[in-house]
C-alpha cells in the first residue's frame, strides 16, 4: 500500500514539474512567423518556422509576424504651403524583413511606424500646394513612402506603399472649387463654339469663291434651293429667269450708238 502511494506521489510530482518544463521547452512557430531567441539576455537569433526546443528558464522567445500590416493614419489637420486648411487621412502597408532588428532596435515597431507615418504626412503635405495635393497625388505618395521607409529601415521594417486616402475640404473651399470648375467648363464651351463658327465661316467663304468662279454653279445652287423650298406642299413657287432678266436689264442700261457712230447716252 505504501508503495502504491509512493508511486502516485511520484506521478503527481512528474505531472506538476516535468510537464510544465516540457511545455516551456517545446515551441511551434507558424510559416509567417519567426521566433527571436534570447539566452540569459543575449541575442541568439531567429528560429522557425516549425517545431524546435529551447532551454526552460534560460531562453526567452519573442514571436514576430512577417505578414504585411495595414496601418491606417486617421485624419490629420494640415495647413498646406498656400495656407489652405484640410483634413487628410492615409493608409500605409509595411512588414518586418529583419526580426532581430524589429525586437532589438525598437521597443514597439508597429507603434513607432505609426508615429513616423503620422508626422511625415503632416510634414510633406505642409510643404505642398493645395493644387499639388489634388492633382499630383501619385508623386506625393511616392515621397511619403520613401521618407517613411528610410526612417523605419534601421528597425527592420519595410514600408512598401503609402496612399493618401481622403482629403476633406472646408465648405467654403468646396464652393470655390465648384465655381472654378463651372467657369472652366463655360470657357471650354465658348472656345468650342467660337472654333465651330470660325470653321463654318471659312467653309462658307470657300464655297462662295467656288460659286462666284463658276456661273453654272450659281444656277445649280439656285435650282437646289427651289427643290428644297418645294418640299413643303403649301408653298407656291414662281419661277423667273433671273439670268435672262439680268441680261435684259444690262442691255437696257447700256448706251446706244448714234448715227454718226458715236455712243449716245439714253
């Protein structure tokens, strides 16, 4: 009976002592993670992915996620270079490429990256004009990405993309932009209308030159006009020999020769 009790006690001791030691020494790291090992405070290096063992109470492991992280920068009050007050929000994508630096060089790499992104957004947009913020968005995004990536590189963090997501304008500025856009559309409409009138006038001038140079063309145009007018059934058309009338009138107005051969005026 005493032997059985001793065996049970031994099993309890093994369960209480050995099982926690085994659990503390066996580590599993996912494919998208790395485990940075410290042995008595000294850096050993990253481990994983997969199953590995560490020394209990001697080694300490810090897991680092290597996946891309989406960082949203909330709206920031920014005054542009030309003194326009706007609210700008942005989004950044980054990931850890050096787990050792992400643990050793900075206390909290995610928070530090967020602060750098926030301050850089204010700084870069504060040096830009309002028109550049609206029209040259791609160049501003590239500049933001380059500056933030340079700041986070010592931490083993790679910032791949930074995008200005939303620009909130004051109500007065929105009305001013709407008026400007309307004036621009009116200007384009007037230019297009003037160009159309100029082309039409040029075409009519060329047609008039052709008709004036060909007498038969004038007659054909006259007949075409009569045909167009005759489409209406309630229209009465009186045909006249315009060319004959002009010839008769010209003959009537011409001076007649006298008996001595001199031209006498009528």
